[in-house]
C-alpha cells in the first residue's frame, strides 16, 4: 500500500513538472518602468484594409472625435465676495474659500476656485480654466455658492464652516456678481 502511494506521488509530480515546463510558451520580459508605450501594429491583427486606411481618417461606425475645448471658449464670471460683519471673527486662520459654479443641483460642480486665507471683500474671476472637467464647455447659466472651510478639504462640511450664495443665475461673461457669506453650518 505504501509503495503504491509513493508511486502515485512520483507520477503526479512528474505530470505536474511536465505541465509546468510545457504550460507556458510565452517569453515574458520583466517589467521595465523606463520602457515607453508603443502603439501596436494593427496591420498584423487586421491586415485587410490596413494599407488603405488614411492616418486620422474616421473609422466607419466610430463616433467622431470632438475637438478639445480651448481655455478661452467663454468669458469668466466676475464679481465680489463679501463676508457678513457678524461673521468676521469666525474665519479661522488657514481657512480655504471655495467658490463653486453649478449648472444643476445634481452632479459635480462645473467650476471651482480654491483660495487660501481669503481677505474680504474679495474680487473674483471664475472662468474656463477653473472647470472641474476640462472636456466640458464653460456654458451656463450658473448658480454660484461660496464656502469657507476650516480644514481646507472640499469634501467635508463641518459645523462652523461658513457659506453663502448669489441670488439668480449667471451666463459666462457676467460682471458685477455679488456673493454674501452669511450662514454658519
């Protein structure tokens, strides 16, 4: 019985050894972090029509590539941010002001400006260079809000942070917008 078990174990190890030796036929090179990215030669994969394809020509059925928006596709929003006198002593040192432009209450903001250690009144310009997603156009109408965050983290809303809103909505290029910080979270 013991002899049969040893013989079975030897046979099993021989089979596993053969599988390991013959199992991988690829030549796998070690990872090189300095190696550049090389575009694949698609003519080897799709030889038919590869010689007729023009560089940059659209592929049948493929969506056209949008041209990237330029940073000057719209004029910035301009105005002044004021702090209510009753809240002047509530701005901690090192606080960060977030000026936020949204086109709807849901989803990410369209544009955000981060200003460390703000002094009031504060003149602002919020434009295409402040977009959260650079591929989206800077197009309104925008609702503007402002928040003074004690910990500097835009994701947190802690008790004691200050906030305010502009009344109405604004199209790009609007000047003279007034925001008043008059609420305590």
